[in-house]
């Protein structure tokens, strides 16, 4: 995670214990209990080492999408590096599931005003939709004046790409980020529930995200600054229970299915669970 990047060098990833299989399997089992299909944005680095995890998710009827290869922020990469990493991850995932991968999400929502060039790379790579733009102000990400709802956007080179932005709630003129992750853990549960209802009341879909590590309160702690500790470790022990409650309270589906319901995407062909 970007919040821990100062303490955990990518060069050391291979030497560290991996918890992603157990954590992802826990979430997949929870979704199966609730009869919910979801979209799993896989890192290529994880898929390379655990192709069985990608197959498990795919065979359960979930959507497999792409999260890049190494979780390096888009605006910290050159266009050439981003193109190579993105294609590497997409082709790897497609080789594992033997079907096209339609969706992409950037590490830490790092498609911002200074990295919009990446949208053209996504089109060239064959992605149908992106879900990387957070229409808020934040120190690491965000395009504050971007539309709040799923839409077709024009890339800098005039191409077209479907964008499913991360969800926000409206408080007067302020857009409150409420799409999941740290916001789900740090805010009281009622804030997320209220936000979903506010968005749905307008006839709009709410996109909710969660990382596998967020249901793992026993994960090792590393030394990082106070803000990063707060963002990463707050309320890990209650996140699994909150997620179960959210799944009971609302209906969820894959990104591709929701975009099809919105008339932005052809109905996807998927495996039967």
C-alpha cells in the first residue's frame, strides 16, 4: 500500500510473508455466503505468484479486473513504464482466465490532472472502462471537478473510455469521499450507510471498495508516520463485521454488470458460479 511504501521496499516483497491468499479467500467466502458477485482488481504481481487465486475468483462468478502490476503510482511512472506495466498485468490476467479483462483501477487512484495521459494508454491496451478517478480534493489523488456518476469521457487524444468514478456524498457544496476503504473504517458505519442511500435515492449506483488487508487485524505493523498509521491501521478489527452488515443492507454487483444496467456497456459474458 502507498501509505506503507516508505517502510516496505518493493525489492523486499519476495522475502515477506504473504497474507493476500487467506484474506482474499475470506472475502470470496463471505460474498458466496451472501450470494454477491463483485469485481476483484488484481495486481499483476499477485496474479503472477498466485494464479490459483485469480482462478478461484473467476470460477466463483466474480469479475476479474486489473490493478496494474506493481502498485506504483501512475504519476510516478513515465508513459513508457506505465504502458509496459499495464499491458503486462492485463495480458497475464487474460491468460489466466482465458477471457478479456475489461476494467482497470490505478494504484491509489493516481490518475489525476497530471496523469490524464494514462487514459489513452488504457484505451490502447484494450480496456473498456476505468475506475480510477476520485472526484474529491486529497493530498494523494483526486480530480475535484470530475463528474460524480458513471459516464463516457474523452481522453486527451480524443478517444472514448467509460469512467466509473469513486463514490462521494454531497454535503452542501462539499463532496465527501465515502466509497470505502479507509473511509469505511474511520467513519462510523452509519456514514457509509447514509451515503449509499443518498446516492441510490438519486437513481445512481454507489461504488464500494475494500482491500483484502482491511479484514486482517492480525497483520504485522510497520513503522510509518502518524498519518499513514492512522489511515492504514484504524479499525481493522471491526472491518469484517462492518462489511458483513453492509452486504446484508444493500444489493451489490460487479462493475461490468452495473455499467451494463446503466446502458454504458454491453452485458458481460461471465462464468456460472
